[in-house]
């Protein structure tokens, strides 16, 4: 088994949400003799209060340690700040930041939660591939492949959860490849470095099971509700490992709610200082939504009950 290194990229504003993920790690990961879980945070800056918040989330576990890496954002010069922030690209510089002796890491977006053991990922045979990821198996994902102009049979993955072979990333200078691609193809990009990574690794990736990156679009996709994929969808619904709240952040009360948002709420409530919920909408619209939901609380976005997915699985049997 490889040493357990988990990497996040986070700014000060999102530290409160990262603390929820940290707490989920303390709750879900087994204690293994002589093993340490090292949580790396790449950031431009974190306040003392944010650092305290992160440390408090993991203080119950002596086998979980935090390392904060302060990044000079100038290394990401050349990106179009009007279209997206350079912060998006911090995952690309992981090989340049972490020590050379670290060969494998699990990268996670801050809007994730870990519900079961990730240890199998650190024993997984990646068959020589540079990255492991979950394919987006729903119709609109093929639009991304067409936009990027490569073989649709190769699939398109979500980059919010990546199992990374750092040795290969260093040897192939993935940071430079990805940034160069984004700068040259800015007009065709929709998901920025995720698009770049899909192009670069279209022939050099290991497909991970759905349970390692459960986003609503995949959970709702008819693709999985077939006899062929029964075991995969069953594992994702009944024993999820990494839940990804992509475009379904539980802390936004006006956003689509992930079917597993209740796990985030339960974990957040265990923190000494729970993350605050708010509205994504700004200005007058935000004010209108607050009053509307105050008067009509049942009109807030509601998650699809997990029982609905369990019933779909029963119908396959």
C-alpha cells in the first residue's frame, strides 16, 4: 500500500466547507497501525481562524495530520482571469509542490465528503496509467468530448476526484502541458483544466467505479440502471465512498440539492463551528429568495430521496 496522501486546493472563504470534508475523514477512515493520513492543503493564504477550524475538525485523530502549502500564484500566469480564476488550476501543480518521494496522491475538491474507506485506492493497480477518475456516463457529457474533438468512446471524466501517479505527472510535466493547452484553446474550454486533463489523459487513465465520485448527474443517469452496471450503482447508493457535491453545494439554499446532502448536513453539525448556509444568488434576487423561502419554506430546493434510487435498483433485479 502507498502512503496515504490526500490533497486539496482551497482559499480562505472555502475553508469552512473543507472542514466538513476533514471531519468526514475522521469519521469514515479506519485506524491502521503505523499508517498516517496526511492532508495537504494548497492555498494562496489562510487566516488563523481558518487554520484553527481545519485543525479542530481532525483533532480527535492523532493519525491524521495537516500540511499547508502556500503557493505563489504567479506560477499560473498566462491564464485568462476574466473567464476563470487561476485558483482553479492549483491541482495541476501538485507534483511541483509535494516532495519527490510521494508517488501517489488522492486529489479532492473542497465540495466532497468521504463516507467509507479510501484505502483501496492506495492499493489499487493503476496498470501504469497516470490518473484514475470516474467517467461521466450521462448524455450531455458526450457534448464535452465533441467540443474537445476527440474519440467519444474514450469518455470524459470529472476532475474533482483524481487518483494521481505523481511520478508520471512529473516526468510528463502535466502542469505545463495543461496550462499551455488552456491558453491556446481558451475559446473551446468550458471546464478549463478539467477539459485539458481529459485531452491529455484520454489514453492514459484508469477508470474508477462510480462510488468514488458520486455526482448527481451520474446518479440520475439511466446508464447505470441496467443489469450490466447493477453492482456498480448498488455500491454507490448503498456504500458510497466519495460524495461530490458538484453544482449541488449543500451550503447554498437556492441550489439543486444532492440526494446525499443529508450526510453533509449531519457531518457539518458535528463541528465545533459548523459551516454557514447561505444563498448563491446575489443582490436583489438573493433578497427576494430569502423572503420567498421564509414565507414558503416548502419551496426551497429539495433533494431526491435516496429511497428513489434504491427503488430503481430493485426494479433491475
